[in-house]
C-alpha cells in the first residue's frame, strides 16, 4: 500500500473478521467490501490478500474477472442494456448505438453521472430490447425511450 485510509483499512478488517472461519470466503468478502464502499478500493486488496494468505495479484485477478465488482466509485446512475440474441433481433444494437452516442461513451464508460453497461439477458426476451435502469427493468426500448431515460439523468 502506498497510502492508506485508516478508517477504510479498519472497515475492511471488520469485514474480514465477519467472514472468519468461512470456507472459500473471498467472493463474500469482496461483495461485503463493495457493499460498504460502493466499489473494491485498491487499498483493500493487500489487506484482504494478507488475511487470506493470497497474493495481491490473485485478489486483483478475481476483482477484475467478475463484472459485478468495480474498482472505482460507481456512477450515480447505471443503465444496463441487454445484449442477448432476442434483444439483438428486436433492435438492441440500434438502441445501444444511440445510447452510446448520447452519452459519448462506449460499454463500461461513465459520463454525466451515468454508467453504460452491457448485460446478457434480463429475461424480457419477448419484450425487447430491454434494459435495467438503476435496478428497474424497462422493456420495448427505442431511441425515444433512451432519450427520455437519459434526459432525466443528465
């Protein structure tokens, strides 16, 4: 650790203590850390690695492998657009291109407090293109709906 926030380290140690004795605790620990901070801070990785007798590279590898973990603070809003085949057949590519252009970002980018993320199947296959906007499902997306959604955020 090059620099550290004592409160952050203390909270990470509390989370580690809560998971003591658990078999295979890394994923639950990372979920708890992300829940506490909104993301998995770089400063937390060496603390977790030392406690679990892992290398920092191993912990970082898990954080970077799973799409649900963030290594940076989250945007105020998250828009997840479905990329599965059924939504693709119903125009998801056109909707995604419009959202990217409106925000000026590509997948996994953030602008104006909005993160744009791909997701593979939201279970709304008959009602595509579909999205999840701040946890709420939205069906039958088109460019006008995207404009209305993003207009309320930016």
